[in-house]
C-alpha cells in the first residue's frame, strides 16, 4: 500500500517541479527562489542537493575530457601524417 505524505512533502515536490521548470528555462532567480522554499519545507533536502552537485561536477569533468579526446581523434583522422610521425 501507498503511505500518506504530509502537506510539507507535497509542497516541496511542487517547488521541486517549479525549480526544474525555471532551471530549464534559465530563469535562475526563480529557480533559486524555489530552491529556498524547498529548503524551508525540508531542511534535510540539502544532503540530496549536495549529492546532486557532486554528480554534476563529475559528469562535467568526464564530458570535458570526452570532448578533448574526440577533438584529438578527429584531428588525427584529418591529419594522418601527424599521427604517423608521432607513432615513430
């Protein structure tokens, strides 16, 4: 069976939806306002936010390294004579 949730939890969920909508539209002022409301309603949500922040940082790090690797390999295909010299 489903468990009943309180009004604070429902309001925090609505604020989370608003935060996502505002963030996707790059309306950062409203997104931060919604985030403030989430933290007022559920102070423990800060742990989830910090975990999400760490995941985003890791994803960005890997994305930038992937882009560097792709650029390198694209350059290697465009200039095979350079990679042939490097392999000597």
